[in-house]
C-alpha cells in the first residue's frame, strides 16, 4: 500500500491494483469516490490469496466510511494495520511498491 502527499493511494492484492484519492480521518482515511481497480481474474484456490483480494477490494466498498489505521513505530519493521469491514490487513514498511503503480498526477510521490 502506498500513500502520496497529494492524497492519492495505491494498493496491490497480488493480482489487481487499486488506486484513487483519499481524505484523512481521525482514525485513518476514507477512500474517494474515484477509487478504481484493474480487473484481472484469479482462477486459483489459495485461501490466503483469496482473503487478501477480498480485504483489499473492501477499499472500493469502504466509501464514504472510514478505514481505521493503527501504525506501530516502536517495532522493526514499522507496521500499519488496517481494519476494513471485518478484514484486518497488516503492512510492513519497506515492502516493494507494485511495479505497475501509476505515477501521481502531480508528479509527486
């Protein structure tokens, strides 16, 4: 998951890539109405991959509701945990961004 200073985000579930704008909230962020996703299919049955896809897809369904985020900076690696409609997603800082991530419209990142 990637956030930019111009209020854009991108997220990969390993199959599809979601992106859009966001606004910050008291407990996390709220995805914008422009959140979109690629539409690649996944024919596999890996339960972990399927759970990741379902959890990330909730970002498009979360609007206008907030996605709660808790960041742990006292540990290595730094982690962010998101709670979205019953799904809990944990991200570690330092992971490689999706190679097909579109550039920010303003050119900043």
